[in-house]
């Protein structure tokens, strides 16, 4: 029977092994999810709310264990892992406390017609999740989709199977009906079969651009609605500031959060020529100060990347950027004597170079000089992607004017990019389509039904 392994990226120890489902076992899970949907969709608001508030308590009770799993499976700093899991409980409570109002029937009286609209769930959903935030990336989508009345079957990334198992365990511990949330430990090749099943009514995917192209083509072939979060290459624009040292430190944090393995981290740092040299000096200083070691230790700033494969991909992108005549300002090296580590790196580039055009999913920042802020906006928008952006500066009228011109789903002024349960988290261009979080996230897989009387 084929297996997948959970491997610690810091020391290469095998954490656990899991057998893949057979086709018959997978088919049975879809059948059961469909049966569960028929009862779950009729569960009243009060019962759902109680279950999800209990789930938030279960997350907090198991926070240490969940944080350790993230660290030993994908290398996340334990301190960051623990802190971010607090947000998962906050997200769960926000949806539990607000979903009834958002999904409530809406009466209308228009053009001589009276009636109301209701939001009905559509059925079993296929979820595909990445490895970089093994818990939150799943739950940000699964929680609103289940609250809306759907059931879900989830394929997680193959390098974090312990997180898969833990999520299903936590739903059961909170008292959820069996089969409302199910893991499916499968090969990616099974996606075609899953999306061909009539019982599966939609797909929620976070992943690489190529994965989105392949799976969306399968969803489209079977006429399944989809929410896709794909590639990213976010810009960080530096406006006028009296404290460029602080802005440079903020840029390092915005780039290196989760050691650069974060969809909405700032990857292209764009600075106007009047501030460029001073900013560059501070940026290099702060990037060089990152400390490498064990991700379980509190003072480590530079953990391993999730896999050797990712290290090689990043180094290839850095090498191709240098071949394009990009200039290395900081490091740009694999650390050969220890597993899965890549140095913090700054590349001085222009718009023709590899790291400007491609997403680099690790601690590599591309530094670009702009003539002025109009040019900085043009450079930021010269991208196939459009998830988030950051604008830093002292003058509110200047930073807000710049933010309005950036072609992305979200822009943050004097803050690193993040997400909140109450706000729509979305994207344009090749970064995908539709939204997660907020009212849009709750309604993503519902049928807004019009009833006229």
C-alpha cells in the first residue's frame, strides 16, 4: 500500500507514516459526506454556533500540540506557530458569532414583487490546502463553508499529514457529527475522480498557479464552482519617511514572516530614488542580522524551509536572477552543512529579471529602484499577480493615494499584510478569484435563492 511520510525539515527524522486511501475507501468517504450533508444542512443556527464556539475552545486547549506539529512538519518557528494559532481560535469565534446574521433571509419589495432571498448550502465540497500554514489555511475556508451548511472532504499537502489527522480529531473532540469534516489522504491524481463525482458540488483550493490551472480545468470540465487562491508576488512601496531604518526593519519582517513561505508576504521592495541608498543600507543591515538554528528555540529567527526541493527551487531562481545581471546584496546561498536552510537574501533587480517576475517562496527579497511614486505604482502593478500590497510612509495623504492605485485585493498602510475573519481576503489577476473570510467567504458556496410570493 502506498504511503506518505511526515519528515521533520530541521533534522530529517521521520515523524510518522500514513497509508493512502484506496479508490473504494475514497468513494466511501464521498458517499458518507453526501449522506451527512442531508442532515447537517438542516441543523439549526443555535446548534451550529454552540459547536463552533466549542471548537474554538478545543483549539486553545490543544494549541501547544498544534504548534509543535507545524514546527516539526514544515519547520515553522515554534514561537510564530503558537502565536498564529491564537488567530485560528479568534477566526472561529468571529464566524460562530456572526454567521446567523450574515446568512439570514433578506426580505424585498421591488417592482411590485415581494418575497425574500435565502442562502442555501450546495453540498459536499472538495478542499485542497497547502503546507505553509497547515491549520489556518484549511480552517479559514472549512469553517465558513461548514457553517453555511456544507460538508467537506479535504486533501492537505502531502508533507503535513499529522496536521490533517489533528484537524479531524479536533472537530470530533468538539462534538461535531462524524463525516461533516473529513481528511482524505490521497494522491493528487485522485482529484480528477473526486471532481467527476456528482455528489461533490464545488472546490476550494489554495496552492501554486500550476495546481490551480490543472484543478480548475477539472472543476470546469465538471461545471463545479471554485474559489482559488494561487500565485503571489506582493509589492512593498516605500514613500517619504523620517525613519527609513524603521521602515527597512518592517520590510524585513514583512518579507521573512514564516521564513518567506507566506502568500501575502512582501516580495518586491520598491523604493524611490531619493530614498533608495539610505533605505538599502538599513535593509541590508537588518536582513544580515537574522539568526539561524532550531525552530523550536525562542531566539531563532531563521528556521529551515519546508523541504530540500523548495531550497533547490529558490536557489535556481536566485541563480537565474544573477544570470539576468541581478546583484546579490545579501548572501544568496544554500547552507550545505545543514538540512533545508537558505540564507536571507536581497537581490537588486529590475523588471526584466527572474525574481521580479516570479514568486520566490522563501527569504529572498527583490529590491527595485523607482524614479518617483508614480513610477513605483507602475512597477508594483507590473505583475501577473494581485493578492496584497504594503505602503509605508509618514504622510497619510501620500500613502493613501498610492494605496488606491495598487492593483491588488488588499493594501496595508504602515502594516505588514495579514488576514482577519471579518474582512474579505481576496485577489485579482492570476492570484485567483472570489474571496475567503468576511461575508463573502460565508456565502462562497451557497445558492442565493429568490422566493417570490
